C-alpha cells in the first residue's frame, strides 16, 4: 500500500466514525439499533475495511456494542450507567482542581471557550438540542485541553459523549427545561478565568448535582412505570373463572408508560 493510500484510508475511517457518532448523538441511530459492516459500507459507498475500523473505534469508545454473529448495535445506557458517568467525572474533576499542578489555564484559550459557553447556554434556553450538544461537547473538550494529563482529558471527553448518547432520545421525548439542563457554562469559565478555585468547585458541584437529580427523577419514573405496567398486566390477566376454550391470558404486561430503555 502506498503512503497516500494509507492516509486516505485512515482519513476515511475517521470520517465514517465521526459521521456515525453524529448520527448517534442526534438520535437518528437510536439505542439498540443493529447494523452490519456491509450495510454501513453500502450506505456510504465505501469498502468494508475503513467501515470495520470505524465501527471498532466507536466500540472502543463505548458507543457501540459488537457481536461476532449479529454485527454492531448502538449501546443502550441505563439510568444507573448515567449516574455512574456523572459520579466518575465528578470524582476526577474534584481531584484535578485539588491539585493545581494538573491544570494549566491558558488565557489565550479562554476567548474561544467563552464563545462555546455562550452558544451552549443560548441553545439550551432556545430548546435547540442539536446545537446544544455540539457546543457543549466543544466547550468541555476545550476546557479539557487545560488538563495536563491527556489520558484524563480523553477519559472525561468520552464520558461526556456517552452521557449525551444516554440523554438525547430522552430529551427529545420529554422536552428540555431548567430542571433537566444545566446553564452554568458561563459562570464556570469565568470562575476558571479568575482563578477562583472555590467558585469552580461550587459550579462543578452544581453541574454534577443537576445531573444526579435528573437521574433520580428518571429512576423514580422508571420504577413507577414498571409498577404500573405489572399492575395493568395482572389486572388484564385476571378472570372470574378458569379460562375457557378460546380465551387468552396475556403472556407479559404491556409496555409501561414512561419506561426508559
């Protein structure tokens, strides 16, 4: 293979991975959606090799699950997964800001981050989910560039992408408001710019507290929906006497209203 062919293939691999990630983040590839290398290759009109590599890249990032016989599917994150993501990021970020030597704030980078923050808040208040996700991810990614340990920065970015994969279809279903979305991007970046570590901690606690409060509400909703579904299933299955010829008893309860996958 010539060097130019290798560069082309690697570039194509990244382009396909980026395109599929955008589809997942937009909710157009919903959780549990299955597909094969062949299907994606035909969709994009490319060979199987860069597609396979792109899909394995996304699997390594935790966005896809792979099966040797069934191909790939968009990973389904649970409320427990989301709670664990928020708690993991909170622990790591708390540790970072306790040790200033791990973080180097570059003033020249703050102007761009301020723009990302303003756009993210504007999109959140305007209910534009696609724009919000894009600016929110850029905001946190650029903040992550202040973290001197690249492995920690990459870990935090991956968790944020996974959190949006969990959230996007729920937000499209339920809508967005201040009880779900966090609007503190601008306050956080200004606290960082001032070097106000106490306020940075306060803003981050607000951010993660907001995420965990949403997880609590989702969990309560799931519990209520499951209980209602079981009750409805039991009621439909009861009869005044033994089933007669031709009668049917439901084999499982109907889908619970409000149940999250």
